[in-house]
C-alpha cells in the first residue's frame, strides 16, 4: 500500500523534529493532505496506529487537514475547485489548468512533550 510508506515518512519526520527538541513524546501531529496528492487520508489514518507503535508517536493524535484541489485556466481565466481527475478546463476545454493548491502533503504542526 502506497499510504504505508507515506505514513512511515510522516512518523519519521515527526520523530526527527521531536528528537531535535529533546521531546519525550509526540502528543499530536497535524498533517496536510491535498486532494490532488493522490493520498487517501483514511488509509493514512489506518496505517498510523500500527506504524506509530514503539515510536515517539505511540498514542499520538493524528490530525488530518484536507486541502481541496483548486486550479485556474490560463486560457480563459476560469478558476474553481477540481478533483484529481480533472485535467481539462471545464470552462473552455483547454489543457491549460494551472494547479493552485491541493498537492500538499506535509507535516504542518507537532505538539510535543
Ligand atoms: Zn479555460
């Protein structure tokens, strides 16, 4: 599963930060996941509990902030929300969509102890 590796890297990033701060444990981790990132938030949540065992994140709360996809068309100036499978502009049909947001996949915040 694709999300397993992603969850493991989220945990690694969080642990590295926590260690750098001399933290004993991570209480919560906030992760931003964009609609266009190809990552399924539910699957990350599912992997998190198992992957965080015996790490500094054992028992930590995983907070997922979902970022909707947004794009603008450089041909007709159409701008709106899009999903992962939208490649052509709904306004003019051009393949000139510029993705403005939704590709995020990052650890945004950590609460440590
Ligand atoms: Zn357009």
